[in-house]
C-alpha cells in the first residue's frame, strides 16, 4: 500500500495518479461559469495542483504518456478531417493560413515589445513565456536545443513556459469568448450558416430531369453521350418517349428523341448537360415514383477487398443497369467519378432493379457490423511514419539547429494524407466515430495530466521566489492581443464563420485543448477543419521563429 501511494516508479502508483487527476479534472470541467465550461482542459489545472502537493510520476513514464497522448489526439483529428482537408484549403484555406501568419507575426511583435520594455529579463526567458503563451511545446524544445548549441547557461526557460502555459490555454478560450460576445454570435445560427456555406462550396451532386430534344443524340448510347459532352454525369432513370414505364439505363442504353432522363451531376455541369440534351424537362416531371420498378438504396462498403477499388473497376454494366449516383464519405456527399477510389465505410447510393442492388450489395459487403473492428495495422503504421516525419531534420541555411515538425506535426500531416489518399494505396484507415472520439479524448486527457504534473512544482516555486506572476501577465498579453486582433479581422473583414475562427485560434496556437473546447460548441466539423487547415503551417512557423530570433540576436551580440 505504501508503494502504491508514494512510489513514483510503481506502475500502480502511476495509474492511480493519472486516474485521480483525469477523473477529477473531467468532473470539475463540467462546471459552467457564465455558461462556459473548460471541459477536458480542467485536467491541466488538476495536474498542476497534484504536482504541487507532491504527487509524482517517474519522469520517463510521464514523458511517454504526454507525447503518446498528444500523438493519439492529433492523429485521429487528422484522419477525421483528411478527406475534406484539401477541398477546404482550396475554398478558404488561403485566407485562414494568411490570418495564421498574421497571428504568429503579431505574437512575435508583442513578445519583442514586452522584452524591450521589461527590466532584467533576457530574451531566452521571454521565448519561454512566448511558447507557454502559445502552448507550443515543440517550439520550446527546439529553442532549448538552439540555446544549448549557443552555449547558453542562464535560467531554464521551461520555468517561464510552465508559468505562462496554464493561462495561455485559458487565454485562447477567453479570446474566442470575447469575439463571440463582441459580435453577439448565436451558435445555432453559425451552424446553419456553415452548413449553407459548405453546400455552396460542396462538390455534392444534384438531380434534375432533361428531355432529349437534340436530334444528333437519337439512337446514341449513354456512354457515347458522356464522351461527347465531356462532363461527368449519371443517368439513374429513363422514361421512353410516349411510355409510362420507368427503367434503369446502363452505359449501352440508347436514347431517343422525346425520352425523359433523370440526371445526377455536379451543379456546375447542369447547364452544359441540359444544353446538350436539348432542354430541361417540365418541372412537374419526377421519375422517382413509389411504384417504380427502379429502386434506390444505400449500401455500405465493408468488404476489405473493395478498399481502394475505383468506381470504373466495379463494372456496373454487369448489374442490369445499376448506377451509383452519389457517395457519402466522412460527412461529405461526393460525386462518383469513375476514377474515385472506394474506401471502407463509404455509403453508396445505388439505383437500379432490386435484384441487381442485392447482388451489388453482397459484393461490396454491406455488413455494418464488420466496421466495428478498427484497422489497428493502418493506424500504427500511420503513427510510425508520422513520428519518422516529425523527427526528420529540415536544414535552413543560417539556422544553427535543424527544424523539425515534432511528435505532433508529423503524425498530423501523415494522418491527413492517409485520410485523403489511403484508399488509393489500399490502406484501410476507417475507424468508427465512437472509437475515434474515445481515443482522442483519452489522448488529450493523458497529455494535459502529464503537462500539469510535470510543471506543478516549478510552477509554484516560480510564483513564490521568482518572476512567476510577471511571466503569467506577459503570457496573457502575448496570447490574447494577437488572437483578438485576428479574430476581429477574420469576422469583420472576411466574415468567417465563428466556429472556423475558434478552429483558427486553436490551430494558430497549436493548442489541442482549445479544439476540445470548440467541440463543445458545435457538433459540426467546422472547427476541426479550420484547425487542421492551418496547423501544419502554424507548427512549422512556431518552431522556427524562436530559433530565428535567437540567431538574429546571437549574431548581433557576436
């Protein structure tokens, strides 16, 4: 019992400490003050208190749980937003990343201004405050390495980091709350606005009816017409001229003047397709009727052999006119391009004869229970590659220490790429939403508890005998001034959705707890998409800015 309660190296003691810190932190995090709760972020403060009052964990174990927890959280965030990451970058990523660069430059300027007007605090200590204020541990580590190369023997900058970090986390959330109050934002309306905006930018297909009035098309097969038009579309139903029966056409089905066709395509191609067929059908026409022999069902890809298979390789012509009209993936509705690679977990909207749908469903699996088993191999292969990418040194001329993405940036980049391109490499990256959410929450809880336990003792000593309060005050300014300015610009100038602004703030400060807080504001992925859009660039810039500043002042001093 004594070993369990007091020995930092005892496995039972370590588990007991983490269980106490995490459970108490999560419980207190549910308490709302002025309608706001810190959620999982409160684990950090319980960890600080536990560290101050003597609860210890063996340092190597603490470091492992901190880094592994962060990797888990970041990796599953990357898998979640990977499929929509690049499309979001094209639609709004340039503005978001530009604002991120502005936030980073402003935080550097505020740091330098406070340093120049302070009395007796060196630049290294201020960089410790800076990285605590922006909650960027990899930047702190890179700066410590650079200081070691330069022969620095002064104050341990990790103490300044520990003093600034707690209010850095709170300051980011407070900045988001200030923006919310300043612009009187209604969260429900922001959700609706984001959905509407995503619909406008989405590649989701639409349905419409055309009447074949172009004499050139009389007797032509649908496959030939696709080549003529040069626009991707799917014809899901056909009503021959003068008939009432509706059929499901295949690639070799010939159309004739007067036929009515139900077309599925992207909105941007609608006018071109209508013009080529001749004219749009009467608005009252709808070939989707309750008693039609053509059925529509949604089937799920669960057979591992289907992962990575292209739509054109399914040979739908063998299924009596069956067509795939859309694909649902990671919360998005995607047009079934012939070159698109299927992925485990994809839901396919198929239209055709009932027997053909049954045959096709058995081919792709359509057994949801199989998806309950996570693809552990792909997950750990992804983490392994992410760690290798994170520790890969990137040499920059004139910078004494190579830059690295770190244990957070590397796994995130790899996870995003796996989420987007995994199917084309035949890698099954699908994980159920509940499993992904649990691993993310577990990871961030371990990370925050570890940071709190490690900083608890030094944190208290700095306040009692050092510049702790001063570091904390400086840190709050470094945290909030740039974020509030950028938040105002993002909302007033660019009219960016509030949830995306919160994700921008979290990503610009590389702060997972703020992303966890953002998840309590909305069930949408808007904050997570914005976070992952700016995170890679933000991580890179946060890491190198401290080293560049040290290089500049070190060179000037020499």
